[in-house]
C-alpha cells in the first residue's frame, strides 16, 4: 500500500496550487503545504484506488460542520481529482499539534491554565461534531492543533483527522441502533472502555477519550502509557474507576476531572452528554486551581515555556 502513495515534489502544480513541501503522510496518502500566491494552505491527497476513501469522510464532515459555522474546524478551500490518479482537498493550514506542544513543556505537560483552556476548546469541537451526527472515534492530542501565529490564531484549537469518524444518526437525525459487535477503532492509549469491549461507540465514548487526553495534557501521564497490550490497558482503565487507582489517574489534575468522568460513566448509548455541565466544571477548575487561562504556554517567548 505504502509504495502506491502519491508523491508530489516542491514546485509541482495541482490545479491552482503549488506544492511548497511535504508535511507528513499516513496510511491513506500525504499532506503538503501549498500556496496559490494568496496564502498558504494544506493539501491532502489520496489515491483514487484506495479501498477506504478517507478524504470522502473528511469532505462530508467539514462541509456539514461548515454549514453550521462549526468552531475549531478547518475550512475547505478547494477540492478535485487529478488526472494523475488521486483525489485532493485543500484546507486551512494549521500550527503545532497539542501532542507536540505537550512534549515541549516541563514534565511533558502543559501549564494548568493552558491544559484546562485547550481541553474546553477540544470539547467544543466534539460538541459541534456530535451536533451534525458524527462521532470522531480517535480523540487524542495528535489530532488537535493550534492555529498559526501568522494568522494570529495561537489561541484557537482545531480538530483534525476524520478518517475514523462514523455517522451515528440516520438521515432523519435518529440515532442508529448499535451493532452487536464493532471492531477496535482508535488509539489504544486513549480509547474508551467500550472500544476495548468491542462495543458500538456513542457520544459518551468520545467524551471519555477526551478526559484521558485532558489528563495527559494536564499531568503528562496516563498510568497505562507504557502498556502495549490492548486487553491490559482496558483492564487498567476499568480499575481507574475505583480507589486507589482513581487517585493515580487524576494525580496532579483538578478534582473537577473526577466529577466529569463520573458523569460521563453514568451515560448510556442513546444519552446526549450535557456539554454545558462539563464546561461549567472545567471553568470552575480555573478557580479551584487558582490559574488563568491566558496567555497559553506557546504564546510566551521561547525559553519561557
């Protein structure tokens, strides 16, 4: 599969877009920085013969969320199919991922104010995604970024990568019945317990995954981070619902995170999360921890992180 990935070179043209450099590649294709003379954008390409058309899902999600003025999403600037045998979309170019920013911090975590602040924005993105009937199913720091300093967007968080997304409602907006069994989707470190049990995922599972991400951004640690075995990680996550393991999971975090997990764990498949209650608890965490949200760590001069 990898041998068939589309490879484009700097200076090459794709329609009106000129390739500047490759930004990265995944199993589906590559992402390039491009320009049309009026600014820089990201161009994602995917071979027309790929069995799983990831870009199609990306276009669906970004188009639908764009109709509702979704917060925290890239905008589609252009899209097309090349005679060279690949599909492409051109979207907003973003900045560093929360994963990269976390690793730059002392102790490999963000400051308390920055961690709480970007976690609130990350949840807003999920609320908007759920609002159009989609689950993300791969929430993790690597799939969120901040904007670019050139656009004065260092305080804006973007959610990326809808390759694992799934529509959980039908065309009438009714929630689909869960399948009897669903394969593992996502990333073992952040996956919800339901995923380890191979159950159909729902909105609360995206929230559970978001909690694990918030913990890691806040403390730099998830107790199972050095465990590779999927089943062992699932068991560890279950144990972390009880003492003394719950203290281990939330060490160095606001107590509000524990409340949010308990609320989330109480939800059933068809239940809508109460996002406003969660935002309220997260905002309360600023006060209980006696921290300010701004400036974010990456707004400070280098060396003062």
